[in-house]
């Protein structure tokens, strides 16, 4: 059962891993195009475009066709994701406070299980190496390995905001798809920030899987005219889509064969 759920997690991982956040402070822009593959296959499993603009992050997914809008926490308010389902024309909101509470419960549960990979995902420990000349970052344990090709980030602020979005998006995916705790991915995010780099390719290998999962990321530090058109369309959806609660939103997606499972 865990192996099946982990397969889903691998796909979700790369999608999230690539799904960036609001790297934007007044006027800064960022575009990340992400593709996820099984091993060395050339046909991608998923394709995402993530746009950072004026303090908000918009992630556009093709499979299924949906948009996630992220606004980061402030001193007085939690952050939030606004999820837009283009088929049902519905939207729902999930706060970072909700996500944090669920992740604590999930981690506590995983740490008490017999499955060694579940326990590892609750409290991971990696040996980390970084080759400054090649930009190769490795996080390795006996059962779980990341090999990452990196490039220097444009600036520290952008990198910090990229990490913030990626951290929260990874946790959201765990919540939405019933995946194991996302702490291994959070460890990788922390390592990327500590070395001042962003990932251009992430390969994740878990010993229960016959094939690794590979995600490629193309970073562009300016938005195109087409990107701005995408943003305008997403903003219209935010205004026009019907707001529903989380359970109704997930039920609608499940009827369309999108949701495989969820954690409350």
C-alpha cells in the first residue's frame, strides 16, 4: 500500500517541486516551467508553468487542468492557496494554518508505523554533499536519494520566496493526495537555499521503486506577454468561479477521476 501511495507521491513531488511561489517583491518576476518524467523517458508525465508576479504565485497545471494561487503568510494572517478547477468552474481556499495542522498529525502517525520508509519520511536524515564547480547537490540515505543539478539563484530574496512557496506547495500536495510526510523534500529545499542555488533537474530514487522520478525546471527571470495573458485569465477566474468548501471541491474533482485520496 505504501509503495502505491509513494508512486503517487513521486509524481506529486516533482510537480510541486517545480511548482514555485511568490518570488516577487515589487516589480520582480519569475517564470518556472516544469516537466516530470519516469527515469530517463522523454515523454513527460506532467507539465506545469509557475509564474511569480507582484507578491503572488500562480501555478498552472495541464494534467489535470487547474490553477493554484499562493499568497504568503503575514504577521497578522496565515497564507493561503486558492485552488481553481477549470472543469467545474469552482474554487476553494486552504490556509497554511490548516496545512500545518494536518502535517503535524500526518508526521506523528507516520513516525509510529512499522514501514521503514514511512518512518523515514517523518524524520529524515541525509548525508549531504555539494560540488560548487559542477553545481551538483546530493542528499543520500540508504533508502532515499536526491541528485540535483543546480544553478545560482538570481538573488537571495527570490530564492527565499521560491523556497517558501515550494515548502508550502509540497505540504499541500501531501494533504490533497494522501501522500507520506513531505519532510525529505523540505530537507532538500533547505539545502538548496543554504547553497544559494535553484534546481534545474531533480532526480529522486527510493529503494522500493524500480524507476526513479526526474523533474526538470526552466527558470526565466522575466514574464512574457503570453505569461501576462495567463495571469489576467487566472484573475478573471478568481472573480467568476463559484467558491465552495474544501470537501465539495475535492468531491467534484474525485468524480472527474482526479483525486486519488486525501488526508483530513
